[in-house]
């Protein structure tokens, strides 16, 4: 899949955001009929992924590319701002299904520049760096020349920060950009409470070693130490055996998988290759026979959309914790 090769992980584009006091304080759930009530927090200037933008008012016509940023918009009640969307990794959450169905899908994967322009957006929000690949005609500068602002989810351009804090800031900046800061802050407050509740359940437990299997045959495409995927593992009571890989995703040799002896293998579920097919590939590889996770057939499964910087993360931590430490997390 084209979303996350090393070149894509490195790509970066930006966007700005805006601040406002919103007269509707409810921020606890997605709702397509909630729109910004005020724009008195503008102009708002923000620097994101190295680009500084000043917003005079909230964007009104938005195209999203990649599922996790689409779900951020839906969670913040900004459905009516969406004039187009593209590229799901799997199904949107049931709570968003009705709102999502009201948004035109302009391409199954990445749309062309011309397809995006046809939606007449004033803002394009991309999830992975590949959303703004200049060679495909979708570079940020190209949009800028057409008067269209852009934002890239900050997981694609943030290094060295705490990914959960980066998530909170992503939600906060998007909320301020669209004049719904109160909804963003309400979401952040609940997310922090959910994370604290999971941490309490895991207090005192010994972490288990984890290898993430995203895809790959000759090498294993896996989660590195930079990014929300690694923090998900740590907050769920695990230790990523490839935490020394200094990027969110990367390739690891199977020899290193064997040498690092993971106790659990987390399989990312997405695309045409099923979880069962991935398990079969791992279980029938003679080179992996002595890996503890293989010997004990200890697998955990996560939808890919749970493992990227989006609104699913707090619940994903708790779900992964239940798979890594079932005895401790069962009510």
C-alpha cells in the first residue's frame, strides 16, 4: 500500500489553525449538524510541519485524505465543512457512519489534483505524508498557488516529542482552526481520563515484549520508536522490540525479529491481506519457529486506523492492553 513507505513517512506539509470561542460547549461526540457559531478568535496564526499560516476565519470547504484525519473532523462535529474525502484504511467507526455517508467520496485512494480542485475546497487535510506527494501533483505549494490552505497530520513531521501530547496538540490545533476549540478541549479532557483509567489497571504489571507485524515478506515492515504506534504499545503494557528504529514505521530483518524474541506479535489489520493470512505466513516460517510469540501463538490484532495519530487512540490503548494482559484487564 502506498501510504507509508520510508519516503512517505518523511514527507511533510502543513497547515494552520484558528482559535475561537464557540457558543456550543458540547464536544463529547461527533455530530454533523454542529457548526462553528463564532469566528471572533481570528485572525489565528499557527506553524505546523514547518509552514506558518494565518487564518482570517475558519475554512468552509474541506477535503480530507486518509481516514484518521477524516475521523478527527467528524469527531469535532465538522461534517458540514467537508466537501470531499478519500482513502479509508478500513471502515469508519459506527458512530461516524451516518455523517461519513453524507460526504462525497472523491476517490477510493488518493485523488488527483484535478479531482480535488473540482470539489472547490479552501482547505485540504492530509493524514500521511503521501497525501501531499509533489510528484503526483498534490504538493502543498501547488495547493497554495491555487489559494488552498493545507494541513498535514503532525505524526508525519514530528520527531522526539511524546506522541500522545502530539495527538492532543493535533486535536487542539484543528479545533482552533475551525472555531470549535471547546469541542477539542472536551475531547482532550476525556482522552486523558481514559488513558489514566487504563494506566491504573496496568499498574505494577511487568511489560511484555511486542513485535508489530504490519506487512512484508523479505523484510518485516514494523512500528518503530517514533510515533503513536510505539506509545500505544508502551501505554498498553508492552515493550516494542524495535523501539530503537528512529521513525514511526520501517523495515526490520527477520533475523532481528528472531534475535529479539518477542512474546506477543501485534498484527495490523488493513488492506487485501487478511489477519489469518498474516498469521499463517508467520506460523509457517521455519525461521521463526523458536520465537516465543510463535511457539505460544500469542497474537494481538489492531485495525490500522487504531494505530495512527487520530481520535481512536485512547480506546485503542485500552483494547490492546486487554490483549496483552487479559487477566489484569478483565472486569
